[in-house]
C-alpha cells in the first residue's frame, strides 16, 4: 500500500503544488518564496519522516497570507488523500519538543472531525518575511482539510524562532505517530467503524 498524494491548487492569488509520501525518509524540496516558511517545511518533513515537495507562486507583493493559506489547504488535502481510508493507523499522536528555552506540545487525533486549539503567545510579530500570526492560520487551515483534532501549545518559551520551530517539529512528530500503521489494528481504530 502506497500512502502518497499529489495536489494542485490554482487561484488568482496563488499556484500551489504539493507531493507527499507519508512513509518517506524525510526528504524535502520546498520553494514557497518565503524563506522562513521553507525552513519550517523542511523541518516538518525531516522530523515527521515525510517525503515532501511544495512549490508555491503567490502574490507575495501583497503579503504572504494567500500563499500560507493556500499551501495549508493543499497540504491538508494531500495529507488526507494519502491517508486513504485510515485502515490500520494508530490514529492518535502526541509529541513534546524542546528547542533551547522553549517547550512545545502537539496532540493530534485523525478522527475525521476538524477541531483546532492553539495556545501560543508570540513575542514578535514577524520572522523574516513571515507574519507570526500566519503560523496559527496555517495550522487551523491544515487541520480543517485533514479533518483532524489538532492541539498545539507552547508550555514556555521566549525566542520567536525557537517557538515556531518547536511547533513545526512537535506537530510533525505527532502527525508521524498518528499515521503509523499497526498490524494489531484491523480496519480503523474506532467503534463507529469509520474515521
């Protein structure tokens, strides 16, 4: 069973292409036009052990919002498609990731129901070309397309780069744990029979 997907989203504001392999080795080829965001997706792929390609041509002369949102939508759709019917997946994932003075926690349930909780204080408004408020918007849009429960929290931290990096790493590891296949699970891990 291959758990791969390719998605494209084209609007008047962006042209986004995403390829993902949930059972990869953490290879990434990223070109969003937003340097810091490229770095975060490279971390996400590496620490989740997902092979990931993202390209985005967006209206960055306006601001990064459209690009960030459309990448989140497209990546979420690709992730959902790669999961297929979710047969055999562990479903839940939890990860704590420290980054120097910062500690992040991400918890996910690939339940088929979208819900998002984000408890993060941003000491800075911007990192490079990326508005820090867009990190929350990215994960909210992603969770909506994957149709998962996603809870992200910074337990403590001070440096904005460390905070954002810990968020991407912990979410990657939680998603990796939740997507893992267990030979002990027949069908889907739900008393309803579907996820």
